[in-house]
């Protein structure tokens, strides 16, 4: 029931979808900023010093960076869903799920 209400709300207000897309895009940029460089540095730390860096918190950092990568992916997918919704609205076609 909640999903149907959300679809009705977003169908009537295209500007709300546009604002949501902008928010998701900005959040994607904030989460993924410098993510690859930090991940590369963490992996090279493991490669250079081995399991000794686990005590220093490198494993926890690797897990956190991986979770940030997945969060970034979810934000990007949300943005692309909003983009598809807006394009379908502009073309007067029903949005396909």
C-alpha cells in the first residue's frame, strides 16, 4: 500500500522527483569522493605489510570502504531510477518497473 501511495505522489509532482534525483546525485558524489584512492592505499598497505596491519585497524577500514562502495552504488541506482521516471514523464509514457 505504501508503494502505491509513493507512486501516486511522485506521478503528480515531477519536481519532487527532480529534487530527489538531485539529492541522490549529490549524496553519490559525497560518498564516492576519493573512495578509489583510499581503497587502493588500503590494499597496498595489506600487500606491503601483510596481516600485521589488521591490528592497526586496516581490516576495519577495508570493510568500511567496501560498505561505502555499496552505499554509493545504491545512491547511483536511486538517481538512475529517478532519471528514468523523469524521462518517461516527459515522453508521456508509463514508467516501467
